[in-house]
C-alpha cells in the first residue's frame, strides 16, 4: 500500500518570503499522480497543484511550484512571495494511475502553514 | 460553478442515534468518497463508490455504512453513533476516465459532535 509522509506538522513564513513544504511517499508503482491540496480555515479543500509521475518537468501554478524527485520519492511544494491568504493546512496526496475505477487519493497528515505579516 | 454540497455544516447527535450525512455533487462524477479528518491523523478514507450502487470499504469502515442510489448522491450512515465518531467528515467526488487520475472536488465538510 502507498503511504504519504509529511514530517513537519507546522511551519511559519514571513509575508513576501518563500517557503517549502516537504512530502515524501512510498510506492512500488511507476505510474501515479501527486497533488497538493490547501485547506483554509473556512475548511473547503482546494487543489493547489498536480504532478504526473511520467513528466520530468516540475509543475507550476503562479506562485506555487513543486520539486518532484521521482527516484527519491519526494514531492515538495514551494510557495513564492507568500501572502496572508496562503495561511492554511496543506495536504500532500498520492493517486495511482493504474488502479482503474477503484483509484483513490492517499493523503499525508498535513502541515499547518502560518504567514507572519 | 461546480459543487459538492454537504447537507449540514454542524451536527450534534446523541450516542446511539442513527445519523445520516448527505453529499450531493452536480458534476456527473462517477467516483464519490467519504473521509474523516482528525487533528494529527490527516484524512482517512471511510468508504468510496465508483458507480451507482457500488461501494468499497476504505481504511476505517467500522461503524459506518454508505448508500449510493443515484449517481449524484452519496450518503454516509452511522448506524449507532458513538463519541469516538466525533469528527470532521469530508465528502469528495472525481470523474473517472481510464488512464487518467483526477484530483477531487471537496465539499465544505460536516462537523459532527456525538454527545
């Protein structure tokens, strides 16, 4: 079974600075997808960024980018120019690309990011 | 705007009650999921469904059941609520296409307290 590990429960960043959130995963599969989700204090989870394992190029979405190291099974999220609205809980997640209709997301335990004004 | 709607944001129930948590999506998604979220434990999958009337156990199905009679609706049932089922419950949905893994669209969550 796949596992996702987010070893840091909390992080803090100064507004306008850059922060990197770490995530590692364990799998025997070669084809999969990785995700970062954000859960603001209002609670609704939203997708931040998505990475296909077969792509070597790291995904980017505006101020959010990932560092995907497939051999190391590492998938970190970098937030540039941090804003107060980035304060939230962030979850890393894994989904098999080959499990068919039964495929589901496996989540890490999350990391709480606070942004200092 | 596409949505996953959970019927209640906050719910307080008594021990032993039968509890229904409802989730409706308007995106014609095949897959629907129920997770519970607890501090320090992240999201844990309770049940999921990949088609109408189809269901699969997740990691923590004990004490729960589900129903999916229509594609858009996925209900989570606590047969006899207990205090250890006090938690945040999140519903999610995603499309299914062979060879593609989509992320989920989440509902806003239901904070259930069992007293």
